[in-house]
């Protein structure tokens, strides 16, 4: 075992800010599929990946990118659902 100890509060801070696709979806109120589509559509997401294998992101950076891209556009999503619902009647 090494002599290195994680400073107090660091683990909690990292857990709070390191997020995956599921956490991003939950935070912004969309599906995991929507987040995956954003990742494919917007190459800016790739630059934010902190841990490539999973992928994991730093939440403050994701928030800033979502704001910059205007995502999620929940008003557009809601109107599409309403139109689909009416069309199906």
C-alpha cells in the first residue's frame, strides 16, 4: 500500500461530478438514447470524455456544452410527441 491518501472530500466531489450517459440523461430529463444520439451528432462530446472506456464525463463541462448547443430542446421534443399523438388518432 502506498503512503498516498486521497484528501478529505475529494472522493465525494469526484462522485458528484463524474457522470456517464445514464446520469446525464437523468440530470436533463431525457432518455439515454437521446444522450447517445447527441454524442454521435456533436463531436464536441468526444473532447469532454474523461474516462474513454465507459465513457465518463465531467458534469460541469457537460452542462456548459449542453447550454452552448441549446440541448435538450424539451419544447421541441414535447411538440413532436403532441403531433405524433394527434396523428395517431
